[in-house]
């Protein structure tokens, strides 16, 4: 029997108020996890955060990559002034970054480590391997770690980013190593921190967004024979930003952390309003508001340098000893391309079943957004399981595309921390 809204609210209050002194557990120590933990600690909540600080940014980005976002859209959410990227640069006597300055990933990692030390404190590097209810009649959680520790928690915030969500199309997934020591013929862009081992090898990059185009540029610069296969009829490139925009341009295309235009400005200004849209409209916005494109600063490293073949679809894949034969359908008909490696820049799938530490019972109790496997969330990022929250990319189908970027940390962290603190205060 479905609970009424008042009953659901009562259950959520009990999940936090019935266990004085138990910590709120944050799973993930990337931009969203650090921001949520910083706000919870500022509110006086006991909080434990787990994971490697900025782990995905260290291990799922190839050396030499830059952020696509501008400096104004890469600030983590601090509970008090002084925690912006610009503040970090100033404190370290480093030059200010402008919209015309692409941000190296290693700079962003250093900023995240500084933010953690300044606002979060200790982060436990242990990996969370299990989250479940303690008992049916008891609303708190039991959290298990990879080192064998187990402890109770009043609430759990899942802030694992895109970890485990990498998507490789079915036709490419068939080409997998057959045993230990066998070289992989297909990989995802998130699997690499160093592309230099592909020097002298033939590589096909599948995809047409920033990850595909920047990986192709890095592969070429490392000495690989690379080409890009793009489904769309053309590649989209961002426009070089104007530091000073006439008021007429600002009216026609207002600025936002995700770019210019009224739609992007609206979804960035009011993520809570996005949540109130019908599910079909939200999913359409999630899928179409930001299509694949390359950063403006990357264009001169790709166009005329790396072959980018548009209107190409991979229809068949076959392993041939140490090479891959790709059957490709294109404007001139079908052809076969033989390469040494296929790099899938094919994005991510938001799937709650890919969050491995949630127990089967919790996963089965989670409501999902219609048409997806992303969790259905309240206006405070709480799932249908009282006390279990999701933020970052897994919240994007509910709150809009800003949750896919660092720019969404402020909205998410303040909402979650405010609700958790308010509920704890009425104990």
C-alpha cells in the first residue's frame, strides 16, 4: 500500500531524528561529496565521508585534458566565502583564470584537495561496499567497508559521480579480452589516465563530443594514427566567449554556467523548477539541453589535423587476432576499417543498478524516474527510501542538466544539508 505524503514525511523525519549521534555518511569524495560534507559539517552534523578525494578526476581523465567548463562554473560549494577556484589561485599566488583560459584537470584536482583540507577535514579512503537497512522496523542504515568495518548511519548521501556508469555500446562490448594478460581491443575514455602507450598504433575513436575530440587530439599528439567516427552529420564546436558582451546580446542570449541562451539560463537558475516539470519534459530536457560538442579552444587541435568522419555508424565489430575490424555504414555505403584499438567516447548511462553497494532490498525499494533507471527524488534530493539521498549526475533527470556539472554543487549541497540539519534539530 502506498504511503500518503504526510506518512512519507513522517518516515523521513524518523529516519533522521530517531538516532541521535549517528553520522550522515557521504559516499564519494568528488565535487558533490566534498560540497555536501562541507555544508553538513558547517551545520554541526556528524558526518563521515568515504572515497579517494577527487578520485575520478585523477583516474578517469587522461593526462593533458582540460575542463570544458569555464572558471565561473567550476567552484565547489563552500559554506562560507573564500572557497572558490579564484580564491585557491589567489592564495597560491597563481594567475586568475578567465573564460578564455581552459582549466587543466590537474589544477582542478589541486583545488579539490585544497577545498577538502579547508572545509571538510578527514576523508576516509576506504571503499563503501554495502549499504542496507539495519532492520525492517529500524530506519537507520548499516554501512560496510572494504576493510571489514561496519557501522550504523542516520542517513546516506550517494555522491559517486559517474563511477561505474561508463557506457560502451553492445556491438563494442562483444570484443573483450579472453584472459589475463590479453590486451584489450576496446576501452572507454574513462579507463585511461595516459594515452601515450598508443603511439604508433591505429586507433578509432567512436563519439562526437568533448571526450572523443579531446582524446583524439591527445592520441594524435602522442603519435597515434587516429580517426574519429561520428554518428551525427557534423561536429558542433563551442563559440569563443566574449569577455564583454553588449546588453543586446545579454538579453537575447543570457549567460549561465552551462552556456548562453534562455533555456540554459532557466534550468541553471531554477533546478527546483525543473523538478516540477512532467517526467517526459524533464527527460527530454535532460537528453537535449546539452548535445555533444567540443570546446572552442580544442578546435584548432582537431580540425584539419585529425580525420573526423561524420555520418558514420558502426554496424559490425569483429576481433581479428590483435586487431579489430569495424563494419561502418556511411554516406558512400558500407566499408571495413581495421584498427589496433577502439576507444569508446560514448558517454554514460544513469542506472541505479550500477551502484553496487546498495543492497538488493534498497534497490528494489527505490522509485525511478519514468523512462529511466535514475532515482526519483524529492525536492531535497531524498529518494523514496527515507534517509537515502542522491546527488550529482544521478540527480540530473530530476533537477536538470546542471547536476551533470560542478556548477550544480551549490544547489544540491545547500538543499541536502539544510533539510538534514532541520530534521536533526527537532530531535
